[in-house]
C-alpha cells in the first residue's frame, strides 16, 4: 500500500507549495504544479519509490492528483 | 563521411515585442518571459512566403560557404507551415536559387525537421554531393487563425535557417546521429489545414524533458563521450525553460546551450539552424551536439566534431 503522505511529501518538495487536502483535487488546476514542475515531480517520485516510469506512461492525466499518483504507484511499485 | 560546410539564416525585419501581444492576447509581458524566455519575435509581412524566407536563408548560407548553387547536388526543405498541401516549398525554393533540375525533397515536419534534414543529408551527401538543408517557417500565419490561443501565440515567430553539408570538407565533421519517431502522440501537437495549431503543452514538455536528454545520452554513449565533454549544444529553440531543464537533466551548465529564443521566439524547424548560424564558432576537435524535438513526435540528436 502506497502512503499518500509519502506522495504528498514528494509533491510539496518539488512544488514548494502547500497542496490541496482533497487527494482528488487537480494539482494543475489548484496551481500546485505547472508544465515544468511535472517532469521534476515524476523524477522525484521515481527516486522515492524506486521505479522508472516508461515514456508511454508520461501523460499528465496519470499524475494529475495525489489520488491518481497513488493509483499509478500501487500498480507499478512492487 | 560528411561535413558541415556553412550555415545561414534569415529573419523578417518586423519585430513583435511582448507589449504588442499584451492587448491582443490578454496577458502581460512579464508572464510571457517567465513561461517561455521570449521577449520578442519576428513576423513576416503578408507578401513574404515560406519560399521567400527559405531562399533568403539559403542565399546567406551559400554566400558564407562560397559555393555556387550549381555546385549543390540536392536540396532538402523542412517546413511545418508551408502554405499548401502540394507541391511543398522545396522545388520552388531550389528553382528560385537557380537550381532548377536539381533534386529537391520536402520534409513536412515542424520542429525536428532541420535535425532530420541534416541527418538524412549527411547520408545522402555521398550519393548527391553537396546537400543544402533549409528550414523555413511562417508561424505567424498559423497562430493568427482564430480562436487565438495565448499559450501558443506567445511562442512562435517566423524565420529560416540553412546548412550546407559537404562530402569532402567543412568546419565540422558529422560523426553520428540518432533519430526517433512515435506517432502515438500525434494528436498532442498538430496543425490541421486551416485550423489553429493545437498543442497540449504539458504532454509536449513532459515528453521532451525525457526524450531529448535520453537521445543525447544514447548518441554520446555510442562514442564514449560524457555530456560534460561537449563544448556546445545547439538545440531547437522551443522554450527557454525547457532548454534549461534539459541542461539540468544532462548535468551540463546551461551556458553551454546556445540560446537566442529571447529575440526570435520559437521558429519551429528553422530555430536550430538560425541558432547555429548565429553561433558559428566551431573549433578544431571540439564536439558539438545538435538536438530537436517536435510534432510527430519526432526527436533526435546529431554529433559533430570541429575540424
């Protein structure tokens, strides 16, 4: 089980901003992430969770919220 | 074996600064600079076509190379903003340069067009002799199509660049190249005829942030060269923030990435050759990497070594 708190810590480290309490809220629409912070955040997630996100999975939708990130990681992190 | 003999460029005289776009697009100049690094761009006038831009850049290139048009064996013209379905601008450009009868090829590619043209030209030089690679874009005609989208309209400008590839000598030898394409992202950055350009910026930036450093590493690994050993990187001038991200990913000082995007904006396929033409500082035994990413997606890198 991937802890949402670990994900939130990674997102906050990259964004340098508080993130929405609602895990379903879009990190883009809430202004936490912009286009250039997204690659940085995915890079940090890869380090934190020891995975390599393949290029085919590099779509903003998969990483749009803490809940979506948790869904992705729950499938791809062993 | 093939060499980079000379570069050339042309940009229209009309300068469009950020303040001119403020009222039109409902955004302010500082925002444009912060999201793109662009302060101004050039727009061609209504009478200036993609072919006109291409001819001017090619003329500059041939003049610098001191090569007559009759001594060119093949012309390749990349453009993603040509004005009609066919014929593309290649044959007309060649004829206007006095090269009627010389084979000419259109590359209907946008941002990666000049990189692909150089890589293909390097292979064909052994067969055809000197290859003139031109990239020309009139993006102002594209971004002015309604409805105006400020996220794309702020980025693009007009211009053309050219590169003469010579099978025998030049300022740098083309050592190798790596090219890639993935059509599964075609819908994320596209231009339909008579439609505004569609760009999903988040996808483009995310993919480019990964693919460009990866293809540069792939190319350099084949030659046992670390990125830190490269003297200069000449990239497609897409967005200053993206260029900086790529430098960081390669752990290379951003100063090694030549940039003129502040003055010309993103001129799509033309940008890398305009940058090369302005930089034009090859030194013996110094490696230079060219790299581009664009609609398709197409992306790649090319390694050259100063002679």
